[in-house]
C-alpha cells in the first residue's frame, strides 16, 4: 500500500511528499513493520528533486517509493510557498533515531549497509549501545560493485531485518534499494546518506543554530567546499519554484 493512499501528500513537481509530522510518520512505519509491508522511504531534498527532473529513471524511483518524507528545508519551503504546507521537516537522520527508539519496544532487527568498514563497525557498535532493545542483525560496508550485489542481498535476506538503512549517497542508495526492494521484502528500507559518518563520530551534524535557521546545507558547504557544484541545485530549485508556482503542486 502506498502511503499516499492513507496519509496526505503534496506533489512537488510530480513527487508525492508526505505532509505528516515525525510522530505520525513513525507511527505509520511501525504499522508497516507489524504488517510486514515493504516500504522504500526516501528523504527528499531539492538536490534529489532536481536530479529527478533531469533524469527520468530517477524520477520513476522517487515516484515508486512507498513513502517520501520532506527532509530538505527547500522542500518544506516549496510546499509552504505553494500553500500546501507539510506539518514539519522530517529529517532522515532524526527519523532513523526515532525508528530505533521505537524499535526497542519490539526488539526490531536492523541491518546497516554503507560507508567504510571502520565507520560501519563503529556505527553498529554505538547504535547497539544507544538502543540496547534493538538487534543489529548485520552490517556491511558500502564499498562493493554490482558483481557483489547478489551476495549482499542474500546476506540481508538471510537475517530478516525489520529495518534496512543504506548509506551510499543519494545517487546510488535510492536506485539500489529500488532495484532490490521486492526481493529484500523489508518493511522499512531507507537511504540515510552521511548519517553513519555522524553516528560513528567521523563527522558532526550541523550545530543547533544552523538547524534552527534551516541552514544545515550551509554548514555542510562550509565544512566541505567541494560540495559547491552539487549545491548549485539549491538556487536552481528555488528559482524554479518561484517561476512555476502554479505548476509545482500539480500532479504530473
């Protein structure tokens, strides 16, 4: 069952984004786990929306996801600007932690995929310590090519997780999940970008001041200036929303 059939969504250039808040999102996904109903959860930001507009295959992945949450502040702003506001920003990093907190009550099984061998080991260790009620059913680093997919997918299926978090970058994690989600058959499969780097202590999240100003993107840019080319999608997205206000929320 796609989320849009049971929860309100707003189309942003054809991508249906959930309008519900964090608490309701966790509640909805808890029911998905209890029903063993597979969900690809995409944490949408303007860079991903712009990529989808330029790449039909990526657009199809975004449209076929069972749940798309408004992670990027630009997506939250666009919905608000077009008078179809979402309840709040649902950041992927926070959603990961909320799901693990919830999972303690149910002894949910969790699989972690992505990043370097050192980072993934430390992430698994820290999460198990922070959430002793969950079961880290397995983990694997993200440094593998398509030739290893079969082995990785079978390894994940063998341990039957309730949650699968994939940290391989938005350009590869979403397509990878989409490609294998019917075989994996996991209730919650979510791309989490650089979350493992933060959890493991390799990097730090933007300070609260940047979060309150909705400027985490600026903090990341200041820390990693090489991201500037990728960040050019942000003003392009804003200009497109301003120019095409009447078209933004029309179902494509």
